[in-house]
């Protein structure tokens, strides 16, 4: 029986078009990795690369918690990375011993989400805030006030994301409430702010932000710095706000999920993506800032061309909320959309 | 060997009623039992088990017996820190049921004339029209919803058309309940047309003639002859639309703007950001039980009608 199965498996392998040395299964943010880099990696190492995408950290965490995912590489944001390490969902691959680690900018090494830098190599960072379509709105954007307490000109023409994570963070920055607050009276203020904003909101949706804001369906949208920068390739008139209250920061890192079937290939991939040449090509595609050493001369998204990536206001990194704080976040969101 | 076979044969011959040969037909059904067991029953049992397990601090769950997931549907800690009755989940559940029911009703109202029309055509045109009804299924649901976003959105064909009749320019018909409903009806209507068409096609025309001969006007004919005879198609169509409409996530968010949560998004939130799998599972189980009750009621009524006929 076993022989028969092996035979069938072999036959299936033989008939698949790419007969490569090995495989590598990526589970990363949708559309986040430069396709030509994946192709180049596959050819250089004779590895078949499969790419699946997720669109929220919650999706990724849920999938890894559900058990053997079969994935070799993922890229959670820092505050989820911390949970995944603590919950034993990641492989310790002694990341600090890799060549890739030496490419990482000093200020992004050994942060609280992976102090010993054994589980992760940073790959991209950025902020979340709001962007406006300047053809539809020419008012000021230097405060969150215009977004959370919109006047006549933005009423009914703003949109947020369909999940709470960074939206609540931005509201907390505006109100001066600490991230992951466990104080229910503070979180009630966050709810009151969002409730009052709701009547001016057109949509709570994380899909098709580019189309919604670019077409002028809405005039202001909660968004990420790099995603907006990337959208500038096809849409004009987009501007990322620099509110004086600050922006919500995040950092995505390569990790290897526990029990990854192709651990060695995963390490090869991380090393490959972290060389200055490839890291530059990756940033030119992804349009989010890179924490790695780059070849400045080849960089497309310079401060001049992509001001959104070079914030002029304080950036407050998201935190890993305690279960109590997370329950308050969920309560705010459920009551907002009940 | 031959001895035993002989004996078996003899005894079988002596009392054929007592010894039946092993029915191999059941063995032939084994693949379908396995598929039913592993692909349908097992996942439901897992969800039911998670719904009574203990919630993990950062999502996930630990096996155990804990009914908190179910009590959370009605009672939660309020802003003052005391347990209180929280109607929000009931509101979300009720809203979802109303949306699904409205979708079903609109699908039915639109599908009956369409099916009747198709049934009247020549057989070659009939085949073509039925094919056209199923055509949207060849495309991904998300693309079809995006198409509706373009149709109803700012500067889309429909607002442009309405401008001709004096609607303000720059009008957008997106992000309201009507937009959600339009996309829902569009998505699910083929599931209504096909079974309704199948039963209308089988309708015996002479019975309608007979109704007219007996001085039944059109309304009476529809109510007393056509509808009762096509009821099986209408009921299966209604089930095929109502049940998946209860779990709709895409349309309310993309078309309605996600301003009011539906049960699908609520369950998603609990497994994601809410990190409360037992509660998410409890809502899913509740949805399942509700659907089962509705189906059982419908099945019982159908059986009683059949018995009466």
C-alpha cells in the first residue's frame, strides 16, 4: 500500500511541469513580493516557489493557530510576531547568525518583538494613517481632527478599514489614549469618537481602497503609506496626511512557521531577499520602506518621489494587546457596527 | 471449504427469510459515506466542540467544557464593568435573517416570471436561456460584485443614466442597504430560477386550460393551480437562496459599506481580531441550528401536503 502511494505521488510529481530540486511555500501579504525576484530565486536555486496571500495579521495568526499550515515562510507585523513567538508558533532559526541580519539597519535590531533576534528578519516597515484625494479635498490634513471629526467638506466622503486593528490605534493617538488601554472609560471615549464619526462615514472596507479613493467615491480613506505610494503608479492626486498627533507604525518580518517542511529553502530565501541588490528591487516593487541596506542609486521611492514613506511626524509602533485590552477593542468595534 | 459452502447453501435454502446474503450495495456507498463523514460531518463536529471549549488568551482554544461562548450571545461585561444584557448580537443576527429573507423574496418575485417565460420557449431557445442564466457562475463572485460597484458607483452607468432624468451629477448609489440587496439578489437569483424553471416546465398546460374552462380567472388559476404545482421548485429555490444568503460577507461590506455588521463578518471578527474562537463557533452553531429548524419545518409541511394529496 505504501509503495502504491509513493508510486502515485512520484507519478504526480513527474507530471507536474516544474521538476525542481525542492519547493518553498510562501504565505505573505497579498501582492507583497516582487514577482521577478521570486522567479529569479526559483531559477538560481532550482526551487519551485508557491505563493499564497493574506490581507490581515488576524488571518495569518488564525491559520497558524489552526495547526500544520504547510507554509515555510510568512511575514507578520511586529505586534503579531510577539504573540506568535510566545505561543510557540514559530521556528527558532537563529536569525542573528544569518548574513541577512548584518544587512538590517541597527535601529531595527533586537526590538521588543524579538529581543534575541532568533525568530525573525525584518523585511518592510511603514505607517498607517489617512490619505486624501486632492482633487476632491483641498483642506488641511495636518491633524486627525479632519478625519475623525470631519467638517462639511468631508462628511459622507470618508472611509475606514473593515477591521479595528490600526483604526483604533489612530483614534487612540488622536485622543491621547495609550495603545492597548485596559481602562474601559478610556476605550468608551474611543467608541464615542468613532460613533460620532460614523454618520459621516461612507464605508468600512479594506478592499479596493485604491479604486474607492482614486475614483473620488470617497475623498479621504484610512490607508497605509506604502500601499498608497504604490497606487500612485496608476492614480494621481493622492496625498498621505502627516497629522500632528502622529501615525501608527508597523514592521513586518520574515518568519518560519513551526514545522515548516522546507526550512532550509526558507533560510535561503530570506538570505536571497536581504542582499542589497534584491532588497532594493523588492522595495521598488512593494513601495514600503525597507529596514535593510539598499543601493541608494537604484532606489525608485526616494524622499522626493515618495514623501509618504518619510514621515515628518512622530510614529508610534503598535503594541501587543493583553487579552483584556483586546476585548475592549473588539467591544468598541462590535458596538460601532452593531 | 466446499463443505461449509454446501451447508450454507442448504441452510439458506431451508430458511431464506432468516439468512440474508451480505448486502454489498452498502459497500458501494462507502465512498459517499466517507466524503459525507470527513468533509461535512467532521468539520461541523469540530466547530461544535470548539464552541464549548475554553478560549485561548491570544485566539485558539483549549479543549474543555465551557458554555461562555453561548452565554456571550446574550450577556457581556458592560462599560461599567458589570455583566449586562447586550442586545447587539441579537440585532446583528436578526438583521442578517431579514436581509436573507428579503433577498429570497425578491429573487422569487423576479424568478417566477423569468422561469415562466423560459418555459414557454422552443426547446433550443430554452437550452440557450438556461445556459445564459448559469453564465455568471463561470466568473468569480468577487468580480461580479466589483462589476456592480462600477455600475452603481460615482460616474457609473446607472447614475449617469439617472442624470438624464434630472438626478444630480456626481451621484453615487453605493454604500447603502439597497446596493447590498441589489448585489445579493443578482448573486443568488440563478439558484432560484433553475429549480423554479424545472417545476414550471413540468407543469401540465391542460390543467391551466381546465382551470379557465371552470371559470377560474388568471389570479385564481395562478393561486390555486400554478403555485401549488410549482411549490416544490419554489421551496427548493428559496432554501438554496436563503441559506447561503445568511452567510454573506462580501456584499454587505463591498456594496453596503460594512457600516452594519452581518453574522458572517461577526463570526470572522471573533476568529480574527476578537480572538474568541468559542464565541465565533457558538454563533456558527446557532446559525446552523436555526437553518436546520427552518428546513425541518419546511420538510414537515411538504410531507404533510403530500400526505393530504
